[in-house]
């Protein structure tokens, strides 16, 4: 089953046309998109006083880990690059931070500075210059630059060739892997599967108010089936919402946060000898 996507990709490359699974329940509607590390919480890049996560292992893949494929990883990287923290660990062997691209350099310098026992040594002061101004205030944290449509297409194409189609030509595969590596190293971007977005869903969302989709009229309350709208309508004829549970509000006090009944465990964040 894990080879279905590869077989389908090669059949389409051979000109067979659209491939359909016999089982219509199989999720065959996923697309390839771009993920940027700045969107993923990292203890180096994004932490506030109410954040209860302190272990690096608590940051990483949660649900949908099958959508992330890292067959392009260089051999010397020991951690899956799903946060800036793990990228810092992947370049631990680089002694001079000036040899790193500016975005990654800032994360590495801040991480190494915080691990030093004496913040007044010449080494510590050089590291501090990377993420602090001369007056000691923090510099504005660098962010990933936006990709052009051509760059996004290039990253997605390389992901398809290397991770899905698994091309046989070693030169093509190496070139695709190098492109994916450079996008991650320099600007913190990767290509991956995106979850299926079903535009025929019967839900109108949770929160303090219903969301409005200007180009998706099927989500307007009048267009929903009666069985659905009857559960959402109040006696006054208005659509009721469930309210904001705060599950995505990391800036509220910990005591006020929504605690889910079930938590998904994190997957492994590094490769083992068995994986190799």
C-alpha cells in the first residue's frame, strides 16, 4: 500500500492518464504544497511566559505525520527538520555561525549563546552580535522570504520526483534532493503533502462567529442541508456557534486554555539505525 502513490505517479508519467483507486474511501485527493518553518512553533523562535513546553521533543510532528516525507535528507542531518530547533541541531557541527545563511545563523547563534555558562566571553559576545543590537536590545527576528510562483513550483516538482515518483535516474534524483536541501537550509521551506480539503463538508465551523467564504457559497447557512442547519439554528432563527474553546490561543493564561480529552503522541523526531 505504501507504494501506491509511486505506481500512480509512474503510470501518469508514462501517459496512462488519471489513476483511480478501486476503494473510493481512500484519500487520493491530496495535493502538494509548501510549508515554512516560521509557521511551526519553536522554543528558539516563538515562546511566551505562558508556554508550558520546555523539552525540544515536545516540538515537532503531531497529527498527519504521513504527509511529511524526508527521503531527501542529507546523511549528516540527525533530526527531521520540522522546527528551527531541529535545524539548529542539524548544523551543530558547523563551528563558525558566519558560514550559515542569515536566517539559520540567527537561530543557531541565539541557541548557542543561551547554552554558554559565561555570557561575557569573546565567543559569547560574537554570538550575541548576531541577534542583538549594540545597545543590547534584540534585533528583529528574521523571517523566511516569500517564494515566487516559479520557486514554489520548483520545490513541489522536486518533491514529486524524489519522494513520490522516486525517479530511477540517480542524477535527476540527486538534483531534486539538492534543491529541497537548499530551500530548507537557506529559507526554511519544504514541500509536503497537504491534507485533503473537502469542499462538500457539512460543517460551518466552530468559534465565536461563523466564517464567511466569499467564493464558496456552499458554506453559506442557507445552502446547508436541513438536517445540518436544524442543529445550528436557535429558536430566534439565528445560527448558533459553539464559541471559542481557545484550543489555538497560546497567548491566554494556562488556566483558561482548552484542554482536549485526547492528545496525539509525537512521532519519532530522528532516524534510527533501523530506519537506515
